[in-house]
C-alpha cells in the first residue's frame, strides 16, 4: 500500500473555493477502474494563508499511476485543477510506502 501526500496552499479567504474543488473531485463522475482506498484531510492556517494536506491511499504505485492517468484524461478534471484562473498552489506531491496500516 502507498500513501500519496498532496500539499496545497491558498489564501484563507479562498479556502471555501478549494474545499469545493475537493468536493467536485469526489463526484461519481470521476469514478474510474482504479479508485483510492481512503483519504485523510488536514489543514493549518497561519495569518492569511492556509495549508491543506490530503493523504490519499492506494493499493500500489501502479494503481496510483493508473488513477492519475485517468484523471488527467478527463476534461472536467482538468477544468477543476488546471484552469489558468486557479487561485490555489499545489506545493508538493509525495509518495510513501505504508509500513504499518492501522485503519
């Protein structure tokens, strides 16, 4: 199992818009052959900035790669996350092997 950690930064005033993007991403419209096993979401606000972290779990790296390829092939997905007017910054994407599954 792997955990993929996505880290985003946004103005705190724009946080509701970013959260709406996450909700749109969870739509059944984007259900593919491979889906994640679970998601944990965290946030930290400092001044006028908020950091949001998503921990997304997949059975394997190949499942994550297949899921990413599927998402990027969807016009609606690209409109949500890669629109030129996007106000939110993806700071990093990190992949970890899960050593001890406790959920």
